[in-house]
C-alpha cells in the first residue's frame, strides 16, 4: 500500500505543477500588449549638388595644327656663272636679314658686257648727233630755195634721224640689260628669314632656274586649324563671318626645349575651300615675329590654339554630369524635392556646359546619379560648393 500511495502522490504533484505552468503561460500571454504593425521609414537618397551662378562666359574654341612660315621660296639665279662668295648665314638653319648678300656669281663677264654697251652708246650718240646736224642743214637749204613750203621727209633726212634715234635707244636698252645682268650676280635676301635647305657651295657653276637653297620668312608664322563649320559661329574670321572687321584673338601654346611656350596670335582668314573629304574649314591663325622670343615658335612645331570667341552674357556653367538626356537638369527646391527642368544649352566646352536659359542664381543642380529618380521625389542635399571652392 505504501508504494501505491507514493505513486499517487507523485502523480498529483506533477499534475499540479503542469496545471500551474499552463495557467501561468496563459496569464502571461493574456497580459502581453498587442503588437502594432508599422511601416519602416522610406530612405531619402543623398544627392551631390552645386549652386548655380550666372555670369558672362567667354567662348574658347580649341584647335590644333602645325606651325608653318607665311612665305617659303627657292633661291634661284637669273644668270649663269661660277659662285665666288657664299654667306656664312647660308647654312641649314642660318638666319639672315632682308637685303643681306647670300651668294655672288663671278661678275667679270657681265662687267665686260656693261663696258661694251657703254661704248656702243657713245658711238650711237655720235651718229645721232651727226644725223641731227645733217637734217638741220638739209632743212635750211630747202627753206632758202622754197620758203613757202616744208621740205619732204627724205630731203629733211627724217628717216636717217629716226634710225639714229632708234639705234641710240636700242643701245641704251642694251646697257640697262647688261647692268641688270650684272646686278643679278648678287643674290640678296628678299626678307628677314632662315634657311631650311642648301644645295650650293663656293666654286660651283650655276645656271638660271637652278634651285640653290630654300628660304622662309620669319616676320610671322601661321597655324592652320581644321574646324567644323558650326564652330565659326562663335568667333570672327575676316572675309568669312558676317561683319568681321578684324579676326578674333588667339593663344598659341607649344612645347619646345622643355618649356611651355605661349604666344599671342590672331585669326586672319580661312583657306580657299572646304576639305571635300572631311567637310572641315581650315582657319588660319597668325603669330607675329615667332623667332623674337627664345625658345622660338619654330616652324614645324605642333601647336594647340585657343581662340577667344564671343562672350555669352548671363549664362550658367555647369558640369557635364549635371546634364541629363534631352537637355534636362535636376534641381533641388527649397523643400528638398527634386524638379526636372529643361534648359537651353549654348555650347559644350572643356570647362563644362554653358546654359543660357532654364537656370537662375542660387539654383541647386544635382551632379551625382540617383537610382529610381522621379520628378518631385524627396532627396537629401549634399552641397559640394565649399569643397570644390566654387
């Protein structure tokens, strides 16, 4: 009996404990407050912006080309003979001034020709003077016999006088020709310049038309810039753009002898016709006295040219990243909402996009990408003005 009582007792205690746990759990569940469903807050995406500042923006048109001389000639003789003098400046790269003596051909034969021509003139002058005297005597004799009429031309020796005058004129012309030939034995520099090639030396026999050297003018240099037709709208080209009195100023930049060289230039013209293959127009920029500064703006250098074009008033300059498809920019309003705004783009430049309408001073323009963007959405403005120093 004792064992049976113990079992009943244990079972009763276990049942009481289980019942107490169930009651406690139900009480705890019943006392727990009801959970309320809440929507999580929608994240506001950040956006980098810049503040618009309208101002006058000059248009800079950039082009590239090779420096070339404004004039380049071949030095050729007009008379033949042996070279008896060569200037020390007549070497490849040599510099010379206008009217400097570069070459001299042996003048002996031409000096003799001048002397002979002078002698012939003396003889012709004597004969011409004699013809004048004879004609005067013949006219006088005729007038003594026939005072009422003029003598015939043959009697007055007019043909003989005309022949003597013609002979004198021909001999004088021969003298001028001989003197001209003598002068041509001296080959003078036609301009201030330099030598780019030489193929003659002292003692060499030369003939008319033979190329002896190549000379180029250093009073100015030119750079030819191939450009699209629409770019010429922004600057002045004499003889091409409307009402262009003088060409736009330009800055020519080259690298030479380890230095960055910058020279002032000016647009002077366009070349004769458009390139038939590229449809480009060749704009010519001229720089005065390219060899006056050291290192010089030497012929053959590759140059970058920046032409100073028209000034666009009351325009905004924004980064290219701020312009969206279809000339749209994203502007953040005072409430932090995004506004899609259409703008008018005047020109794309190396500095950014020049906008002439659609933006005002103080507008906040988004320059960073935003996923899932929509007009009117809320964004968190992160200004970059202070960091960029603008």
